[in-house]
């Protein structure tokens, strides 16, 4: 494990994306999304995924220069087509289209179809929070999770996210998969040849498994049983059905289907806080709520009560100071791409 400065790692990821034909502005957004996930302690959605994105671009399965187009516009509602482009860049552009509409009308909503896996939802939600807004974000994904009572993969892990600005120096961030665990954690365990905890997944025959490879051939379990199933279905309705994107098993696999596009769909609903409450009053109420939560009675053995987003904010602060940790396996993949694309991997920028 080595530690890299944020700026250097982000610049390297952008250069590699540019080497596969991604325009500079889009490459910068793409790299920012990946490195931000690592910065906040979510390596499953960070530069560990850089290689597969580059591989799909080279194979013609992602159009690096696709335009984001508006299929329909009704008031502050947009139905968008990502053109099979890079998910991070297209989704961020979608959010930028929504922001002036939300400022004007209080709320703005968009669906995005014909997209890809687009990284951690918290990157988009935190961006909105920085603009004094609240974003509710959802996406479907490649089949990984079965409905309650079944064992055939139908849903993606179908995450939901929202971030709320505060006066505490970090947003309250909710970003959760509707599965027991994000599938990226199982992929990471497989790369390490490590076992996964019991209760995470079923094998291809529907039996509980602690083997990461078998889990990837089977299904991830929904969180909270039928409740997670219901939430996953809700995300599929917003992100897949309503958007016109691929639905359930029709979504292409990022890793297994290197012969067809993914067809992922996203859903964004953006709220302008000032349309509901004066921003200063909102912050006062938000911070007061956080204070009351953190000073409530602690369970035996608990040192502190944290609010969602607080731990990742502390991780980001630490990683800014000490460098972002990247696994040896991911470093090796990046070095291979640097060699192929003739991009310098400058080890002097590394905290070892």
C-alpha cells in the first residue's frame, strides 16, 4: 500500500483517460470522481475501477466524446440521454443543467438513460450541498442482487444518496446500497483472495457463501430482507423504468460483458433550500439537530455518536495530509496503463 497526493493521483487518472480519447474537461471530471471516492475512504469506487473504464473505452463500449442530449423538457423536468458516454462526466453535466432550474423553480428533476456505472453517488450529492442545495440521487446497475425469496440476480445494488449542507465543515451524507454490502467490497475481496463475511451473498445455486468468487457468480443479499428489496425496486422504477434505460437483467455488466454497452439509468431530484427556508435558518436548525444527536445518551462502550458523513470527512482530512492510500494491485494496473499509453508515472510524487 502506498499513499499518493490527491492532486498527483487525480492528474494521473485524467492523463490516462485523455490517452484513451476522453476530452480534457470530461477527463478532469472523471478523475475527480474516482479520486474523491478514495479520498473519503471508499476505494471500491475509486481508482481501483480506473482500469475497467479505460478497457471499456478502448473496446468501443463507452463513447469518450458522447454528447449529453435532452430528449424531453417539461418545466424543470429533464429527460436526458447520455449517448453511451462516460457516466461521471455525463451525470455531472446533467446536474449542472438542473442547478439553474432548481434556483428558479425550487425543485428540478432529471432522468438519465444510456449511461454507465458512474462512481459514488456521494460525489454528486456533496457537490450539490456545496451549492446550498440538496440532491436526492439514485441509479440502477448491473444485475447483482436477487429479489427477496429468489436467488437469480435481477437488480443492481441500486444505491440511494443525499447530502445536506451544514455549518459544521462537512455535509450530512447518506449514501447506501440497497444490498447488505456494496458489490465493490466483494470484488475487492476477490482481488485480495480473501473470504467475505457470512450473510453478504449467495452462490449461483442460492446457498450462503463466504467465497468472493462464488458470490460474484451468485447474488448479493438485500439489506433488511424484504425492506431492501422494496427500496431496490423503487430505485429501479425511478432509474430504469422512468428514464427509459435498461431494466434489471438487461443492464450490461461492467466486467463480464465486454461485448455490449451497459445502458444504466440515473435519477436526480435537486432541491434549492432557499425555496423552502431561509438558508441561514436552515443551517441553524441543521446544526442544532446535529448537536442534539451527538450529545444524546451513549450506549455502554461508545466513545462518540457520529452523524452520517462525519467519519468520511475525517478520513478525507487525514488523506489530504498523509496522501491517499492505493493498493499494490491497483498501482500495478495503473503502471501497466501508463506504459501502454505513454504516460509518465512519477514515483517522486508518492508518499511511501
